[in-house]
C-alpha cells in the first residue's frame, strides 16, 4: 500500500502530459502575415522590385518562416516598404503589403538578421538579412 501513492502520482502526471500533447495546437505561422495584411494590404505593386527572393520571417515576439518555401520580393521607396509574397500558394492569403516608412522601426540584430517592428495591433516583428536588411536598417535610422 505504501507504494501506491507514488504510482498514482506518476500516472496522474502522465495523464496530464498526454492530454496536453493531444490538445496542443501550434500557432498559425500565417497569423503575423494576416495581421499585417489587415492593415497594409494593397492590390497595387511597386513600379520596380529592388530585392527579390528574400527569406523573411515574421512573428509577435519570436520570428519564424511562414513555411519552408515562402519567398518575398521587397522594395524600399520614398513612401516606405513594399513586401510581396512572391510564391503565394493560396489565393485567400493576401500577397502585397504597402507599409509606410513611419511604421517600420529597427529593433536590433540577432543571429546575422536585422530585426524590425512593423506597427500593427500588436506590433509584428520581421527578420531580414543581407543587403535588404542592411538597406532597410539604414533607411530606418535616418
């Protein structure tokens, strides 16, 4: 009888872990993109694309890719930032955003990526790398 107490505790913990694992649903990776689209979606396109085939990442606090194959085209102009989801596989997912330059803030660098906050409710974090990230950082810092 003395051994039944710890056994019930172990089974209780296993039951809780099993229920949590079954009911866990990962966050929608498109959620950050859809929140940005609510505010900045546009049917227009920029006259020229400056940065093609960019692997951008989006999120609230932690950034991640929309999917393994998501690629974006981007342009920085006098208005601000254009982001086009270039290989968008779904018609219901908006593919072009036009974000005013005053709504883009440079946050910092992490793991050779430039981090930016794009103002929405709540702000969406974007990670960019390479020449695009460096150019956008310069533009944000004046």
